[in-house]
């Protein structure tokens, strides 16, 4: 699980907000983020489900939300990588 990859996605969200990027670039970021979350946490994980559901529109506030979700997911991934704490998988149904 790549902490560096999620850091890159978080930074890309910040860049998109700061630079007012076009919708196609934002759409590409969202697809990459969903693919990463699905691969790393699973399709049924809460962060993956919420990210997919909430970020349907390409508005600046949604980029902030998406970046926040990725930051939370990053903490979970880092904890898993370090093995310092037990993390349980959350599903959207929880």
C-alpha cells in the first residue's frame, strides 16, 4: 500500500483547487483516486464508497471533501503499513 501514491493524490487535489484546473483534469484525478482506494482498501470500504458517492459533481468544495477523505484514508493506510494498530474494514452499510 503506497502512502506516497495517496500523498500525490492529496497534493493533486490541492493543486486543482489552487490552480482552478479544468473539469477533465479533475475527472481524471477522481478516477485515479477511486481506483487507488478500491485497490488499497476495497470497493466496500467506507472511504471508497463515500468518495465515489459524494464526489459526483466537480465543484471546488467537492475537491476539498475528496482531499479530506484521502487524508483520512492515508492515516489508515499508514497505520496498516506500520502494523502499530489494528484497523477494521468499514463498509458503507455500517
